[in-house]
DNA sequence: GGTGTTTTGAGGTGCGCAACTCATTTTGAG
DNA sequence: CTCAAAATGAGTTGCGCACCTCAAAACACC
C-alpha cells in the first residue's frame, strides 16, 4: 500500500520571501506588469518554478472581482447540432453562475463571411473570450486576429480557421471522420460488390469537403473494387435529399451502401425505407439526434459518426476559462473524439 | 443577433435581507446546522431557490481553508489500464494543487474482498472522498456503506458495487460493451459462415462476465447462424492466452472471428499472426494501449472497444469534488462512453 | 408570573490574492 | 557628483464566504 501526497500549499508570501523580494514585485511579475528589472523577473519566475507554485485559483478568482464574459457566436438557423450545443451550455448555467461566469449567445449568419467578420468586430473589448463557429475566409481570419490582438481569447468551434491566430480549436478532424466512414462502409458491406452512394450538403462547406476527401481516400486505397457513384448535393435539406436518393435508388438497383456526409438524414432514410431497401443497404450518417437515434434502433441506420456536442460546449467554456486564467489546458481532456455510434453503444 | 445574459451575482447578504433573517441564519440553513425552526429553514431555502442563488465557489473554497483529501484505491498489480488512470491523475497535479486538492493513491489487492474491505476501513475519517476499483462482495459492500455513513463521499471506479450506497459509479455498462462487441463481430464477418472464438480472463470477474453475457445475447438473437465456440479463460496473461488461442486455431481452421474480453491481447495477437491468419480473422478486443494501437494500425486488430481512462480519472475527481461541495453533478459530462476505436478514429 | 430552552441576530476574523497608492531605494545618464 | 527615471518595498483594501462567539429575543412550560 504505497502513498504519495501532493505537495503542501505555498502562498505568494512564501515565494516573495524565498526570492528575496516584496509581494508587490511578485505580483508585478505574475501579471506581466511593467517596472521590474529583467533579472529580478527571472529570479522570481525561477522561484515559482522551483517550488511548482500554483496560485490558489479560488483566491485569485475572488480577489479579481469582475465576472468573466464569454460570447458564443453561433449560426442563427435551425441546425439541430448547434441547438444541442446551445442546450448543453444552458445545462451549465448553475456551474457557470457559481463561478461568476457569463456566457452569451450571439446568433448570426456564420455562412456570410462579411456578416460574420462584422459581428466579430462588434465583440471586441466587451468579452474576455469568444467561441465562434467560423467559416474559413480571409475576412473572418482577419477579424479573429483582431480579437486576439485586442487581448480576447478566441476558440474556433466545430469548424476551424487554422490560418488564424485563434488560441484553440474545439472540434474533430473531419478528414479522419470521413476516413472512418469509408472504412466502415468497406468493412460492413463484406464480400458484396456493388455501388456506393454518397450525398453531402454542399462540397463548398469545409467540413463536408474534408469528410468527402477522407472518404474517397480510403475507398480508393483500400476498397477500390467498390464502385463509387458521383457525389450528390442535398443542401442539408430533407426533401431535396429524399428526392435525389429516391431517383438514385431507382436508377441503380445494385447500390449496397450509402454515406450521408451532412444533414438531411431524415430525408435520406425516408427514401431508403420507402423503396423497401432500408435494411439491405449499409447506411452511415453523421451526428446523434433524436432522429438518428431512432434510425439506429430500428436498423435503418447502421452507424452514426458523431462528435459529442455536450463535450464541445463544455470544452469550449473550459478552454476559454483556462486561457483567461493563464492556466495550462488539459489537452487530452479537450481533445474531441470521433464517436462511432451503433445501436448497442448509444449513450 | 439575439443575446441572453446569465443573471447577475447575488450574495448571501442579499438572500439574508430578502428572507428577512440574519446572515448567521442563512449560514445555518446552508450548512444544515441545527437550531433553526423548520419554517424559517423553508423560508430561506425558498428565497435561495427563487433567486437561483449559487454561492460563489471561489469564496466558499477560500473561506473553508482546509485542503480536501481524496484517496484512489487501485489494484497493486501491473494492469496497464489502471496504470493509465494513475498516469492521467498525475497529469492533473497542477490542476489539483491550484485548487488545493490532494489525491493519494492507495494500492491494494482489490481482488481479495477481505483485504479490500480492511483497506477501506483504514481510510475512514481521513478523507473527504474515496474512489475505489471495487470487487462486488458483501464485505466490500459493508465497508463502502461504513465510509458513506461516516460522511465520506464514495465513487466506484471501472467496476461497480450497485448494491452498496456509493454515491456514484464512474465506468461503462459492460453488458452494453459486450453487446457492442457481438454486433461488430456479426457485422464485420459479413456473409461468411464459420466459428467464433471467445477468450476472457476469467468468468468470475464481474466485468468479464457481463461482457460475455452481452456478447452471447447478441450472437444468439441476431447471428444465430454463426457457431460460437466454448469460452476460453486466459487469466489475462499473454503467454497463457497465446497458447490457448494457438491450439484453438490449429483445431478449427474455420474460425472467422475472435473476441478477447479481457487483457492478454498481445498474446492473442501473437498467436494470430504466427499462424498467418491475422488479417483474415476478425479480431476484436478491449482497451486502447500502446499495444492495441499498434495492432489496429497494422490491421491485426479490427476494433478496440474502450473506455477512456483519462475521462474516468478526471470524472472521478470532479464527481468527488462536486459531492464534497454539495454541487450538482453534470450527468452527461460524467457519463463514460463505450468507445469504438478503429484505425481511422484513433485519438 | 417566572424559568429554562430554543431560536435568532450581530459581529468579528481570516482565507490568498488582485489591484492599487505612495514612499523609498537603486540605477543610469550627463 | 547630481538629478531624474526606473525599480522596488511596504502597506491597504476588499472580494464572498465559513466558522465562531456571545448576547438578545422568542418561545414553551409550569
């Protein structure tokens, strides 16, 4: 029975004494305030590091006084996945208010780069942190960089802008998600040969494009015996997706698998069941909603590839808070996984 | 662009004023201290509820002074999964010390009920919370209940004791995990017919027994055309597992899938590759380790079903902390998922 | 009414830190 | 050396709460 104890609790006073300076100087170093000679800074920092000193978050938070304000810039439409994220943020309200954190929703047209950029500009100065579902576009990138330069912490959510100087990205690797879909299609069709159908919202959406890319990669390299049909674009709408898939199924009686890259899963499923081929065709889609859950349970949908919206909501808040506090981020905790959900491992 | 703001910050003083009592009385109610008439208690609680008042955690934590001590009772052997949990706890050390939390490892023989029960008894009074990898046994159950009665918060970790009065269980539903394995085996073998092999550590271990149960359930109800071979028991040892599987593969040339319920995956994989049938046989195992990661990447292992050890470590700490603070638990956050890991969605 | 008991109020103290002021010392330039 | 600027020390205040003491008020009972 071995034991190991976490080190005892030092305070700033101890650090000041050990470094041979006053509390005021330690405070200046800790908060990057000017007026300290560089070698004094170094001496204090070394003392802090040597003792693995951690300022007491509770005391720091209390002394600080001000509430921290975070803004979540989200699409204004009726996207179920985004609504789930907002719902999980709502569930955190008790947690947030107990920490005197304020989270405000800012709904805007994230698909129009100029509107999004303008929205981001209006946020400058008012918030300690901003989480944004960001379209990757030069104007948006500039707006993000402006926020960062103004001292606001910025995380991109669900959709990244890698070329910006955002502090963190909370979301999945969509190429890997597409690859996962491809591997599952290939594995689940077994020895059968036939055609593979694929439908997306639009190849202009970055996340859709990345998933398609990953999917094609795997199909070409590992399942080249399968015949991949040209991409359909359903604009993430149920009706349009249903029509496209209905027509496709009529034209190709030898379709053995179907991958829906974006939304509109309800429409696709309707087309599948109405032609009576729902259970023969391997069907893979994205995201866990009430609809996809039902489809999984009844066997129409074989696999839902998903990112956990609750995790993303909480992760964005935690990361913004850690950034604002200058705390390190627990990277493994904030890494969003690509979930493979089947009937038996539904959460 | 709609906005909604989290309510402003009330303090205990505000509550006292609104309820028409003094700060001392509010304090007595908040901490269940005696000497308050029941209708006064109700009046204060109603005021708190009406305003959705949340005590400022930072202030409460600071005023409290004392460090909170948590103990993690873990198996003493060289179990890689448990070592990962310990490693992730180690990664939290900065986070922990910044919150003046102390986490101590208590390694013991968790498979001997009397030893485990005795270990738990020694912890009584010294700790605010205990996380324990618990064998389900009457003696252990009693020890857990004693801890709970003494005011210690108790969570079971990885393996549950549902009949005890533990406050929370951090781990997965192993029946569902077994069902998931069964569904994957059935789906991945495709149209092929043949024999299915299954090996566990021991059918006496609760988690193994539950996985086997779930696996058999699905195989019987959905894939009854497949021929399930009798269960082998490899005691979670590589060598023994390798021997058992080697012999089995020699005896049955028509094995098409293999499910390893417990540890010893390295031994099983060795047997598979040495007979040259690694890539033809569908191989499903549990947990993500350096070994299973390698096997997934090289294609010997098709799927690893896993519970996230980092998540479990952090979840146990968070739950103990929330319980100690009398805070609500974010149930969706603390729900451990059954991860399906394939080559393309490795974290 | 008086007595004892229960309930409530009023107030203080200190947790560790942020943020600030103002006085004092040290440093560097001329 | 002188003088201004830079660096540092010493100190204060208050954040919101837990925890404590002591006195006063309300109550119950005879």
